[in-house]
C-alpha cells in the first residue's frame, strides 16, 4: 500500500472513531419516552440536529441542540450523551456541566444521571417534534390572565375635542384598560362609563379566546418545534389607538414566528362607544367593506384629488396612488397610509373631516359630521 493511501485510510479510520459516539441526528429522529434519573420525560428529535424534551410533571419544553458528540440544553442547563442507540431504545447520561477533553480539575464536580428512552410511535405518523405523540400533552387550553388596570392617556383625545361644539363633558376621561393574555395571545379589557363598553369587552374577549386563533397558535408552535426545536408562537399586541366622544379604535399587532420582517401585520378595529358595535372606517367611503379588510384602493375621485400634483417616480411602484391604503381615525380626522416598507415610496395623507366629506358615502358623511 502506498504511503498516500495509508494516510487516507488512517484518516478515515480516525474520523469514524471520533464521530461514532455522536450518532447521526436522523438515527434519533422521532418521539421517545422514558426517564432522566428518576423523572419521567418525553423527548423528540428532528432530522437536522435539534430537539426538545419536557418533564411530564411540568410540561415545559426545553430545547436541545446537537453539538459535536453530544446534545446540549437551551441556556446550557444540561448536556446529554448517548452511549447505546438502537432502533427502539436510547441509553445515555445527562450531565450538569460540559465535559472537557482534558482531565477535570479536582474542584470540578460533575453531576450525572442515567437517561433511558423507548421509541414512541405517533398516531399521526409524524416523525419529528411536530408529532401528536410529543405535543398533545402540551396543548391544554390556557386560562385568561389579567394585568393591572391603567388609566388611558387623554392628551391626544382632549386636543381633538378642544374645538368641538355641543360637546358634553369628556366621559372618556374615566376610561381605563388592562392587558389580557391567553397563552401567547395578548388582548385588552376596558372599564369606563360609556354604555358600549360591555359589548366591546365581549367582542375583545371572543377575539382573544377564539377557537380558530388557538388552533393557529398550536400549528405555529408545532411548526417551530419541527424547525428549531422550540415552541415559538407569534408575537402579539393590542393597544388603544384612538378615542373621542363617539368612537374607540384598537390596534392589533402580530409578528408571525419564523417569517422575519415580512411576517409583521397590523389590523385596526373601531367601535361605537354608545352601542359597542364594531366598524371599519373604510365603510364610510366604500360599500360592502368587511370588518377585517384593512387595505383598499382609494376611491377614484379621492385618488385624483390627492395625486393631482404628485410627481410619478419610475422606481416607485404605485406612486400614482393605485396602491392599497389603510384608513385609520386620528385626532385630526382620518389618515390614509400605505404599509411602511423602507423604500421611501410610501404615501401618507391626513384629511380633516371637512376635506374628507365630498368623498364619503351618505352614511360616511353622517359619521364625519360627528368629528367636526
């Protein structure tokens, strides 16, 4: 055998010897159940070196990641090493510290526990961390948690009503709110003298605890468990965006997990403070607009008015006003704006009730008069 071939043979032999204890991640893929020390645990592994586990007593998932020849827990709270891997059984050790290739110093105490796991076949046939076998015990419905009551800041609302004739005392001075949470979802609850508050609170609670939204949250958690070994949910928020004597608008925010800046969405729902009915201000300018349809093209007459003297830029899409706009209420009247995207091409306009009046429907005109 030539010297070059001998070196290659020895090199491959050495690599095989060094990597043997690690076991390929795809050998472990699936759901496992067993013990860590004396505690019952359930574990899942994904194909590409991520996983998760939880103590069956606590049901709080802990992320696992394969690093070299071992698995480490999120925040380095523990380290796993398997010595015996078969199709149906895993046997190894859990360590509270990462072992070193060198001899440990005398004052370095390492605690270890035995890990024994048996493979579980998921009834849905899925073989990663999104399986029923791993997730169903985690997916109990949450309870609504309530934060502390806070007084709403009225500076903008008072400015908007400063010149309003026939204005009764500002009853919305007494409006308070508190944050509600339902699992990963955030919402609001209101408290005030307005007769529509109970109906608004009922609408807000139904949105927060909807069956559809809970199912979507579960789907997102499973998707992220399979991708990165962590049950990440969407980031959400809700806050009061506008209030006057007659109306209240709430801004809902969502950042979809795993989608970067492209996953950010905003929705607005407005309410009549007298009867609690929800509405979309676009309904003042267009017929047949659904409550949750946030963005619309401008009515033709309004577009011609706003863009009559606007310069059209070739490198800006929709710079002629043909894009889709949000319409939100503000202390100055109404705001029309496109989703910010960092291009510098977005258009934004503020119209007083008087300026907006010629472009509104008959119903819209009756509502805009309330803002004068």
